[in-house]
C-alpha cells in the first residue's frame, strides 16, 4: 500500500496496490482490514487516558457494500467515536472510493486501552513494503504453506517483521486480511466466483514477530448463492489468537 496518511483526528487515505489482490488478480476484500484498522484507530488515539497508553483491537467487523476495487484506486476512511469508557472505545467508519464517493465498506471496531503501550507513528504502518512485497499479490505476501495434512484445511504463516504493529505483534488488519483470504481458499478453483460480504474478527491474544502461526479453515455452509466460513489463528504454542467468520455471496447474485 502506498500514499498512506493516518494521524489522530485526521481522515486516512490509501492507494490500492498489488497486495490487495490474489494470484489471479481478484480483489480480496479482507485487505480492507489493514486500512480500516488504522483509519478507525484515530478516535481512540485522540481519547487515550494518557500519552503512555496504547491500544489493542478486540473486535473488528466489516460489511462490504461496493464493487471490487481496482489497482490504482484510492480510498479514504472517515471515522467517528461511538462510545468511550475508561477501558476503551467503540468506533464506526466507512471506506469510500475517492473518485466516485461511493461506499466500499462500512465497519465498526472495539479497542482496549493498555498501559505503557508502544504507540509509534500510525503513518508508518502500511508504508513498509516488506522488500517490495506490497507490489506483488496476496499469496506472495503471506506465503501460506499447508500444515497438518488430514486435519482439515490448515496453513502455516511466518510472522515476519513487516507484518507487525508498533507493539511488535501481528497487526490486526493483517489478521483480518489473512482470515478472509484463507476462507476464500475453501472454494478451490471457484473462489473468484464468490465475493466477500462480511468479516467479523475477534482478537484473543497477541502473536509476536519471528514466530510461526497456523491458520485453520472450516466451511459451515455452502449454498447456491451464499457461503459461511470460519477461520482461526493459533500461535506457535497452539493457543488460539483470533477467530473470524466470513460470509460470501456468489458473484452476480
């Protein structure tokens, strides 16, 4: 992703690049999770109890409303504070196509305040290209490898440096993108015929950089026009780090 801007109290923008697409050039809506996690983080940053506090995302929900984006499109992400407590914030926002003004997706996010958190520069996230990886496709970004054959559809990912947030753990938006992409693999060669309708992710524990993680996939329902897939992410010690439910609809329905 390129051309990011994300400061507390400001609207975030981004350009759609290669990492938002799968190997066949199909737009993967889960990639919006990286942008949304940053865009919706601005109200929380502004309302932290103190500068020494950081934030962790507890839940992220995305409903996809618009047509697939194309490489070179630009999006912006207005956000607003819904609720504030001593423990955290609830924020809602949207992703808009800068050219048409149309709604690409709507989202809400729950974040918790944590003491002594490394905040870092929000503008820095997303500018790291991982050795040029943001110019390639999503399969090359994640490099998923099959894991535990015969135990269901499971994949292993290496948690590399450039996938981390300022707290040095796997970025919540990356987990969202990974969850939707892994869920789409349930369709096999037909996955380009299905479009993501919604993603709901609950973040349970952090995964630190340098370790490996296992992504699990289970299809709950395959209908004529609708599909529902659950995914989960386990850390290197087989502890559950995140769970997600992803819905799809057949293109053209």
